[in-house]
């Protein structure tokens, strides 16, 4: 089972790595064309796409990989429709917010169309990914990841488009490549069928959605707090380093997590095998994280300075805490697929709610009372504590 997971994840990771490699090759140019403030705006729109990825489809997308073949297309259509509705609602909220605050809305949230496009495209992409995972179309999923990374890199090099629109439009390019993935044994989709499949899978929006909102918003709070407490340039510094140092392990983590949505469904009813499988995945990711972290400690500063240029902060005291926080999340997040397979949304919600409360209280207190250098150390300790507790919860759920 582990070899099968690694094989599928390897195919997906290959496409993701190729796409991210193109982004990496473009970074030295982009880091010299755009300012840290503009990368701060990119970090803000990235939180929008992260939230949309998790909640734009109201979590029906995560039910696609383990659904019956006859329900795949209906769930896909329902997920895409909900993403469109959420996108429209998001734009209306931002327009009203701008009217109430007389235009004092942080960039790029003051541009409702870019937010709406980002929400719609990111949500539909998740539905496409779910359909690909159901059919084990890992090569198609790899192409989707490749297209997203490469399209962002190309679009971002055009100053008239900019970083923010390049990020939003990269999801559209990925969708167009992913729509070629077909599903077998699909029924005709109509209003009655959509209502039926929505009711039959109602546990996803009712039980999984609240926790997903808390999880992704809690994770996004860090960027929001840095922007509010230290300014957009510091948010850009943080996000740029996080993206570069976390890319190698995060692409592996994301690929394994997506494949595990399908593989853990095959182990349902075999708790001992599932526990061994989860343990091996965790050990593999932890070992990889330690190797990458050591490499960053030894050669990270000169490498990042060569990539980014002189206007970026790349000292070890700044980079290593950020890398540790990213790696802890990368090692544990794929394991949460087990809770979806087991339908243990209660345990997921317990952890997500606790993390959210801590992010909005303890992390907020630290942001407005510590220097930025000290805050990144606090953030790393915070992530280690909470994701260590998450592993414990997941282990108990399997037993």
C-alpha cells in the first residue's frame, strides 16, 4: 500500500515539482522586478485561494475520490456550481465592505473581480482534482500541477498582469488542462440529481466544512497578523521565504495527501494496516524534513541571497524558524486524510477550533507585542505544539 501511494504521489509530485521548478527559475527575475510590498499583496491573495481551495465547494469536492462511480459527475457539477455561488457572494461582501469603510480595504481585497476569479477558479480546480483522484488519473493530475506553476510564472513576468492576477489566472489554466480527465459510468446531471447527491453527501458541508473553515482561516491568520502588525513589506518577506524553503517538502506533502484520500479508503476496516501505513508515511516525511532543514541551515543563506537579491532578508535566524513551521505542517497535514475517510469530523473540528482560537488570541498577542524576528520563533513553537497534538488525535481515531 505504501509503495502504491508513493507511486501515485510520485507521479503527482513530479508534475508539481516541474511546475514549482519553473516558478523557482522565475523567482530571481520576479524578486528583482516586484517589491516586497507587491509580494505582500501576493501573500494576501494566496490566503484567498487557500481558503477557496478548502471551502469554495462546501467540501463536496473531498467526497469525490471515495464516491460511487455513478455519483462522480454529479458531485463534480455540484462542486463547480457551489464555487461559482461562493465567488459571487465573496465579491458582493467585498463591495459592501468597501462602501462601509469608504474604500479602506487592504490590497488586493479592494479589487473584487480578482478575488471572485480566484475563488471560482481555485474551487473548480479542487473539483477537477477530486475527479482525477477518483479515477486514479495521476498523470492528468500531474499535468494540471505543471500547467498551474508554469502559467503563473509566465503571466507574472508581464508587468501589466502583475503577481496577483497571475496567481488567480494560473488556476484557470490548470482547470482547462484538467477538464480533459474523464470519469467512467457517469449519469446525466440535472437539478433533481444534484439535490439528491447533495443530500446523500450532506455530512461534508455539515460536519467537515466548519472545521475546514477554522483550519484554513486559522492558518491564514498569520499572514493577516503580519500585514496588520508589521506591514505589507514584512508580509512579503515572510511569504517569499516560506514559499521558497517550503516548496520541496510541501509539494511532496500535498501530493501524498491527495493520493491518501483514495488509498485510506481502500484500508477502511483494517485499522492495524492503516496505522502502519500512516506511521510509515509520517516517518518518511519527517526524515525528508530533517534532511532539508539541515541543508537550509548549512547553505540556505547564500543560496537564498543568490536567488532573491539584496533587498530580501535571508539570514538563518529568520529563515530556519519559518522553515521549521512549514515542515511540521507538511509532515502532519497529509495524515488528516484519515479523518475524512473515517468520517471523524468531530476530532478534526476539535483540533481546528483549538488552533483557530490560539491563532486569534496567542498569536495575535505575540504579533503586537514582539519584534518581527521574535514573532517567527513564536510561530514555529506554536506550529510544533499544535501539529504534535494533531498526530495524537489522528492515531486515536484509527484505534
